[in-house]
C-alpha cells in the first residue's frame, strides 16, 4: 500500500492544540510518501523513500506497541478529565 500526505507548515500554536487551543496551519504542495508491505513471514515493512529510511517489524511487536499506545492514550485522557 502506498500512502501520500501533504506537508504542513504550522504558523501559530503548534503545541497549543494539545491543550485544546487553536492553531493556524497551511498545507503545502510537498508530499511525504510511505509504502507499507505485509510479508509472508508475518512482518510489516514501512519504507520512507523521501528520507531513504525503512523499518521492518513483526506483527506481534506492532500489536504490543499499539496496545501500549492505546493504553497510554486512554490513561492521559482519564487524567486530563480528572483535572477539569
């Protein structure tokens, strides 16, 4: 699968959105590209041709990382709600 997304210039408030504030951003006509491939060995390879980088990760490790991310995201949300 090939993925393409426009670049973004943050004019104001890049980190402010973390706190629910507004920011000003503009898309530019430069694109980031990535290719994702699922191999027969059960690993997933992500290639970033624009910066000549790539990484492979097996499905179990990817699922472990995703679980940790989702757990951290939920915990951060609960903590933020508790401070309101």
